[in-house]
C-alpha cells in the first residue's frame, strides 16, 4: 500500500466536503479564473468566497497568482489524484474481501444443495 500524508488527505477531504468548494473546483476545471468571476454564481459576499478559496488553497487544491489587484486562481489536481488513489486502494481491498466472502458463502451452500436434491 502506498503511504499517504494523513494531513494532506484530511485537508483534501475536508475541502471537498463543502458543496460551494466543489462548485468552485468544477469552475476551475474549465480554466483559470479570477476571484470575482468565481464569486459570481454564488449568493454570498466576496469575503465569504475568499474564505472558501483559502480552505482550498491550504488543501493544495488551487494556486493563486496576483496581477496587481487581480487574483487569478488555478486548479492543482495533485491532491485530488492522491485522494482518488487512496480511495481506489480501499475499493480494491473491499472488492477483494467481498469476492472472497461470496466464494466462501457459495462453498458453504453447496453441501446443502446436494442434500436437497437427493
């Protein structure tokens, strides 16, 4: 199993827990945006959107560049890839465990089926 930083995973999943932050990431997936452009679709103040952006930034999910007074935001998908890999490892583990359980239960039911047919 690959080692993951629990701090990074915790911050990534905490950032993804909020629907506003997920919508912001979806907008950024289409390209770099300035803060005011990201704030437009949300019924909240610019400072409130900035707080969401800081959470995403601390999680490493976005990068900010300043051009004078304009802050341009860019998606950084590396933490998302790490979280997806972490989830995938556990999916494989549980899928394998459930497959083994299904095989075991099938073997346990075979003697009963043979007895019923006699």
